[in-house]
């Protein structure tokens, strides 16, 4: 007689084992079903309340309900145990940088001024350098001094008495072969003791204003100023700004200066020379 059940009485169990629930990260936007209530919705948030984690589900009508995180859910017809999603690996934080592009050093006080100096022709040169390189110079203790005109360079150099531990860097406007400025620099350096501890660098612009990229003030290029017209007056006139008094010029310069954010807003002809001067006056400290 054929035994339709065979020898194994459990081979055709009318009540097979329930499928195993597997861990499943509760990700925002994932659609899940709460088995007990039949509620189906997308995960909108996970919160902790009363010592347990709750998962909030929003159904297709926008109604939201919260359920304890854990077993008792289905995803795509499979039982799951909702778990906290894995924490995203922290992204490395890019180091903050100063306006000059160097890495910012936090929680430091300005260093006591060193004997070495950087000399510039006027206040606008100093303010522009301060805006871009001020943090770096303060950290190193480098002071920027005003010449109030390159014709005063000789007197400043003799007063500073440059030497191995007192280097002097000088930034000069319109420093070109044959220019008046170049002639005055040569006169100041002639016969100077410690000449090898002085570095003069310059840019080709009549005024440091034009070392700022013209795009920063809405121009394609800086205007050509007619001979006999002050470059500052002519520049402000081209920008449509008041230019009749010294106060007008001061306000106009501040408006231009505010447009400078980093060294990238300056021309390479200025950036390179300032960086060269900083390296020079710090050479004693860093053994260059």
C-alpha cells in the first residue's frame, strides 16, 4: 500500500517555518509596512523618545505615524528588523585659509615685532597688504611701514641700518627700467651699508589700485589716465564715483578695497612681489 506521506512525517508540514527577519537599516525615504497595523509609509525621520527609538512613517495621503524601531516590519514582501542607519563617515574638514592662501593658525596671538621690516610707499599699499597678508604678517611679527613716497627711502634705510638680523623689504610702485621710481631707488641704495640685506621689489602700475583685478569693480580693464591727471582721480571718475576732494578719494579707495577678498583678486605682478618680500625678511628665521 502506497504511503502518500512517506517515511518523514514532517516532510509535508502544513505549517512551514516563518521566514527569518533580517536586519535592515531604516533609511529616510524607504517604504516599509508595519505588519501588526498594516500601515504602509515612507520613513520620514528617526527620533529617540522615552529611551527608545521611534521611526516615523508617512502614508500616501501625507498622514504620519510613529512605531518602535525594531522587528515587525516588511520591505518588498520580506520581514525585516529596522535598525539605526550606519553613521556616515565624517568627511575631513578642509583647513581654513587666510586671504593670502596660507593655512590659518587659530588661537595664537600676534608675535612680537621682529627687527626686519617691509616698507611701502603709501597708506593704500599698506592697507591692501594688510587686507590680504595681514594674518600672516601678524603671526610672524612683520611690521609694514610707510615711506610716504619713494624719495624718502634713503632716510628710512639709513635709520633701520639693515644687517643679518634686520632685513628690509621694499615695495615700489611703477618700478620699471627708466622710471623716476627706479632712479630714486638706485640713489637710495648707492653706498648703503648692508645693501645685501635689502630687497626692493616693485609692480608695473603707477598706483597700487591697478594691481587689483578690474573685474572686481565691474571693469574689463582699468582706464588709461591722461598725462597730468592724478591716477586716483581718473580711476574714480571712470567708475562714476565722487573724485573732487581728498575725502572723495578716501571713500572711493575704501569702496574698491572692500571688493578684495583674497590674493586671487590681485594681479600676479603684485602677489609674486609681496610673497618674495615676505620670504626675504623671514629668511633669517627659517634659514633661507
